[in-house]
């Protein structure tokens, strides 16, 4: 009996570390600790990937900051996070130094 084995390569599903941020409220004086941030509330700060935040690792700034060359999103708190590229067959790059 002959057995067939299918090998499927799914490019674009690698896991990387990258920078993500959350919006900071106008009166917010400090940024929440990494373990207090819901990954679903975070967004990537650059790159051309459709990345899913899987885990927040560490806080990058203690106080909310307005990014250099502001993009209109206002003050934010940023973190290092585990990101999964969900764009099929992409070779995109996630930026890690957007602040």
C-alpha cells in the first residue's frame, strides 16, 4: 500500500518580536505594565504586515508619549511583543524601532 504525504509550506506565519502600542487616555499619567495590557488592544507601529499580537513582553515607555513625526494617533504607550505575521506568503518586515 502506498501512502501519500502532503507537505504544505505556509510562508508568512513566522513569529517575531516587534513593537506595539496602545492608545493612552488624555489624563493618563503612566503606562500600564506589560501584563496588564490586552494583546487585542495593541497595534503595530510600522511595517507592511498584517500581524497578530500574541503576547506583550515588556513596556518600552513608563509615561505616554507622542511619537516623533506624529501620525495623528495621539499619545501612546509602547511595548515589545510577540507578533505572528498572518499575511499568507508574505515576506514583510515588522519595524521594531518606530518610537
